[in-house]
């Protein structure tokens, strides 16, 4: 296989392109989707959501077809439609398996990626946890200067943690329509929900 995949000229160029496209597209789409699935298993949803909805989805629908297309071109142009010439049966095998896998992976992505994305979107957002080290507590017999330094260090850590994990005000889910709720009633209702 590798000696055919490395051919860049001559009569086996289309077979070479077919093999290279099979290799590259499955590496870029399926192998990286496996890595994205591992991210998903560890509840890191941003990479799988991006990859499954873009590269994985469209790669399985479009890029997986290039291998079979070049196999067809090899059969039509190089072999002139005669499958008894070498490597006709091998090219036919590549073509049939490639089309079968293209249809299978395409249907899997068409039917399962949208519900999977809806599931990811329905997951609650992971809370931000400040990863700065805690300020070491002062001993009971600490001097006043040490206590002041401890308080300052606590304030500094709190400010840095707010930068890392900003406090985002939740949006009120109540629709604000005129004449139904006054501004004060709206604020009270939102505070009760949030």
C-alpha cells in the first residue's frame, strides 16, 4: 500500500491519491474525533462540540468521498474500465469499502451529531474555580503587622480570583412586557428566581 501511496506520477497516480485521501481524511476526522470523545468523557465539552459540529460532520460528509472518487477515476482513466488489469480488483475493493464507510459515517453524523450537540448545550456550565494558592493562615500569636499583611494578601487573592472567575450576573428569564409588571415588581420577581 505505502509504495502505491507514495507515487506522484505515472499511471498509478489516481490510485495513489485515493490511498492518500483515505489515510489523511480518516486521520484528520476519525482519529481526532476519538480524541474529542475522550475530552467529552472527562466532561470538557468545548472541543468535542466544536469538532463534531464542524470538522467531524462535514469531513465525514464531504472529505470521506475523495478516496472513492479517485478510485473511480483510476478505474475509468488508468484501467479504462477493465477490472481484470492489475490492480483492478483491489481498486474496486477500495471503492466499495470507501463508499460503504462514507455512507455509514455520513448517516451516523447526520442522525447523531445534532442530538449530541443538544445534549452538550443542555449541560450546566462548569463553575469557575480559582486556582490561585490559598494564603497561609497567620498563627494565633501573630503580630499586628502580620495580621494586616494576611488581610492584604487575602484581598489581593480575592481580586485576582475575580479576574480569573468574574462574577457574571444571571439574566432574568422573565419576559419584561409593558403594563404587566412595574419595574419594582419585575426586580422582585427576578430576585426571587435567580
